[in-house]
C-alpha cells in the first residue's frame, strides 16, 4: 500500500509539559493512562476489587510489563524465517529430552542431599536420645537446623537478585503473559536450589515441590535459549527458539518435569502443568511435555536404583517398587459402596480446612508484609531472616519436646504381619528417629529364631521424621491402632499451624508434602473413628474400614481443598501410592473438596497471585456490579479501551521519535498511514518500544527525508539485533535520546519503520463484544489490542491491565451508573467514530 507522508509525525499526539525522562528498561505501563487508572483506584470502595488499591500497590501493579506470545510478524522477521529450516522438529525433541534428563538429575540431587543431611543431623543426637537427654538433643538439633536455615534464607535474601523467594505463583504469572524480573536468572537458580535443600533438611514443615517446579522451569528456559547476560554466554545454536512462544513451551515442559521428578509421577506432572501452570496449551505441547516428564522420571529412577547417599549399592537399572513409588501401598483393599459415605465427609472436611488454610496463610502473609514494610529498608532482609529462625526454634521445640509426653507403643502388639525373624522386623518396623527414648527387647524362641518386641513413640513418628516418611506411616494398611487419637490430633494441630506459618517465609519451600501430611492426619482420625465404631474387620467385605485407606483419601481431599486441583491430583495420588482400587474414592473426595472450598475462598495459588499483585487473566472474566454478575456480551470494546493513543507513521522524524520515547513509557505504538492524500490515517500494525530503542541505537539506518514513505532502507536492521528482552544499557540510551532531541541535525533525519512493523497485529472494531475481546486477548496471548472504527482508524487500545477484574469493574460501573456516589463522575472521551 502506498502511504502519503504526514510531516506532523507523532508531535500532534504529544501533550505539553512532558519533558521529564521517564525511560523504562523492562517495565512500565503498556499504553495505559496511568493518571486516570490511579484516580479510579483511589476512588473505589468496592470489596470485589481484584487489588486493594493502595498507592504502593498501584505502582507495583503498573510496574509489571506484559509479554507477547507470538513474535512480531514484520518483513525482517519473515526474512529471518526464510533462513531457518521449516518443520524440522528433531532439535525441539532433542531439547525436550535434554531438559527432562537435566531436571531428573537435579531432582535426584535434591533427594539425595536432603536425605543425607537429615540422616546426619539425627545421627549427631542418637546417643542423647537413647539416654533421654532432651535438652542436649534440642540444642544439637537446633544448632544444626539454625546453620542450615540461616544459609537457606540468606541464599534467597542476599544472593538471589529478587531478594525474596520466587516460586509457582511467579511461574504461573509469567506463563500467563506477565514479565517477572529475575525469575530466570542464574543466581536465582543457584539460590533457590541451595535454599530448597537446606530448608527441607533443617526440619521446617515444608517440602521441595514448589522450588523444584521453579528449578525445572529455569532449566527449561536456560537450556532452550542457551544465552546468559550474567555469564556472558550467547551460543549460536537453537536460535530459532529465542522467541516468546517457544520459550514458554520449554518453560512449561520444565515445570512439568520438576513435579514429575519429585513424585516420580510423569503423567501427574504433565496434567499438573495443563491444569494449573500453563495458560497456552495444544496437543503438540502435550506430547513434548509428556516426553520431557518421561525422561525426567526415568533419569531420577535410574540414578536412585543404585545410589543412596551418593554410595553405590548395586542393582543399577533395577527399579524396585518400594523405592520408586514414594508412598507405596502394598495391600490393596476391596471397596464397598458404603465407603463413599465417609469419603464425602472427608471431601467436605478437606474443602473447609483447605479454605481455612488458604485464608489463614493469606492473613499471615499480609501481616508479614505490613510488618516488614514498617521496618527500615536496611534492616528488612535481616528481619525476614530472623523470622525464619523463630519458625525453626518453634518447630524444633515442638518436634523434640512434644514426644516426651507420649508413651512408647509396642510394634508387635498392633501388627498381624507374619514376620518371624529379626531381619524382617528391622526392615519393616525399625525407626531410628521415632524410637525416641523407647527400647526394644529380643529373645530366642523355641524354634531357634530371634524374635523382637520393638517399641516406638507415636508423636515422634509423626513429628520428628521428615514429611515423606511420616506420610508413608499414615498410608500403611493393616495398622488399625498403631496411632491413637491423642497423637494424631496433636500432630494435626501443630503441623497445620506451623506449616501455614512457614509457607511464605524467606526460604524456598513447597507446600505439597505439608498438604498431603495434614490431610492424611485427619483422614486417619476419621478411619480410626470407624474402627472404634465397627471394630477391626477381618472379613473381605469389611476390610475397607482401614485408617490407612482414609489417610490417603484425606490427603487428596486437603490437597484439593487448598489447591483446587482435580484431574492432575487424582492421577498423582494413584501414581505415588499405586492404589488403583481407591481411584473412585479419591475422585469423589477431590471433587467434593473443590466444590466446598470454592464456596469460601479462591485457591491458594490464585490468592497468592493477587497478594503478590501479579496481573493474571483468568480463563473467564467475572465482574460484578452491586449484587449482580455482569454479562460482558452486553458491553463492547470501547467501554474499557484507552482512547488517548499516540500513534506513529511509517516514516518518523528522529527527534520526534526520541522525544516520544523519552516522555512516555508505553510498551508499543500503533503505526498508521494515509492510503491517499485525502484519506484518513488507517491502522497498519504495531511496533514495540524496545524495537524502537534498538533502531535508534543504529544510526546507519537513518536517512534524509524522501517523498515516498514506502521506500525501505537499503540495509534494514537484522531481526537478531532488533529482538532483545531488555536494553543493553539504559544510561547510554537516555544520553542518546537527549542528543537526538537537542541536536538540530536530527530534525532533518528520518527512519523508515515499515520493515519492522508487525503487520499481523490484532485489531477489533469499537463495537466488538467485550466478552469475545477478552477471549481473543487471552487465547492469543496478546500484549496490545488496537481498537479501530469502521474506517480502520485507530480510536483506542486495550492492554492486559484494562482487562483485569478491577479496571473492568470500575469502567463498566461508569457505563452502568455514571452518577454513582462511589465513583466521581468523569466525562467520557468524545467518540467521533460513533454512527448516528
């Protein structure tokens, strides 16, 4: 299309008094009128708002940059594509296998180091425990735990660039299209790994699952991009994957491999990313993620088959079920239809307790944020470290001293297993830690075999041992009276409170093990109640009345009540227990827990996204006005768009362009042109801010004014130089823009933007349905959506922040009730494109 030049450029769209340098390197609002948005925030009194619009929270929300899912479809991009091989996918599968193998090795290291540190810590106090010297036991356990937790907390507070632990909410937000700074930094990887291992080994009530998802995503990002500014590495291979869509695919696969290697559950890892992590999904990504999870689990199983504590034990490549299935249930039970009655009860209890856990954790995190924000910034990180120390002191005190008040329970008196020799007894029942101060007696029977009557401490088995071992105890079948009401209720109360307090502290930790443990505790209580009522059933029709069975169902119900997962959680529970017989019971408990939990609160991950002010677009928009839900099909795109849009032309003056970049912080600009001299300016596409900045740093593409605006530069900038994630030097660019603005020679120079304009940028008409606008925006992973009139003239723009629940609610309220006392009346921008 031939376009007539408009010498006014973008000067006609600039306001006076905007001389201050507001350059934004990797963050800032995306074509949004920030003053208008802040005014709306401060005027709201709605309790339904997505964010509580305090000043600092508004600034934090606006500071988040959005991401495009698809690359700009410009001429230089198409030229770059022509140089690449098409539909050769071997390298993509190779990378997926490499990511899976690396994540599997990392998961193996996490397991081995954690188990070794836990064993070393308790070996130091073994003699003190046997002698009943609890004070020395407490001092030694606390001392070793403090060393680990201080290093764990310091690694994220003082070593990681973000200065705080990052995890699953940030990964979910990033894959939804929000840029999170330092999320995939090499220092973040090292700090998270060290913090995760030491936090779990220190004795805190937490698990490695959340950090492993983050670490898997980090490896997916790093291995697919093969470049690092921190290390100065920019390898010239796999360059075709250096775009947002492919990058997010590898990150999704890495996150799935992380959860797969933790639980040895490859299908569960795949479904977890589908249900909770990823916002963009297709069948091809499912195949590749499946392969990545497979290789990750295989690698972990292969290394674990012969290595324990980094010592070779033989049987390399022999996958023993007891080692591979982390909560292996040996004795599967036949299920009666009557089992669904307590299962529904457990589901309801899981939903209620899950909602309580979410609410309590969010309140604790809000209080934590308020407290630390009131502390001077120089002491803030130290205060966070001291909080983790306090949590560890409380946890250690509970785990060491609480079992003192519980008697020793003989193992043989509560078992019906036909074990006759000492080696079988040792392998099945011996608990070095949970023996606590209990002793065992052995004797030689008439048949010449050695028999043992071993005792253990119930509270020590539930609190002192690491979470994985405790869950294994609770899931075991045929142990009807091994744990009593007193020990189960006590462990439930302390574990619920301390794990809720630990979540969100300044260590890299996960919540899956605490969720499973908490649910298993109250599930076993329900099972014990059934045993108390109906007795121990030995016939096949009543064998389902087993506390171990209901412990597994309770674990699934609480996990669902907190996370609101359903499909992936069901598969994970089957994979980690090998209990296919309980599949229907687990499905019922999970569904009931989710439905009950949704009545009281959002899921934990959704609540953390809101708490951390990470912009996130849900699958469906939910907006309320007064007491009614609004149907967005009744509204149009013009109702929420930003009308004040600054546009560019295909040929722009250098000084004008520099002034525009210096006085705004918009993430992209619509590009327009006149098809004929007497025609209005019509929409051509968009160009990103970073692309404009990179163009201005290359003076060789500047040219004098010509009459034909469609003439391209003889040597346009290559696509590799144009596409960057952040500016190489912000100070250099700022100095450059000042020179372009003040130096008269640049008033006579121009730049042709046509080769760099995204000609496939989406646009919709102003009367387009708001519901369908939202669907298009989220489904395509857009960053900007240009709004045009019937003549294809730019009249507005919609960004991610315009479609967030709070701005949607406020702007639609203006449409429905412009005289509302809660919102000051504001004149709507004139719309000359409206048909009469």
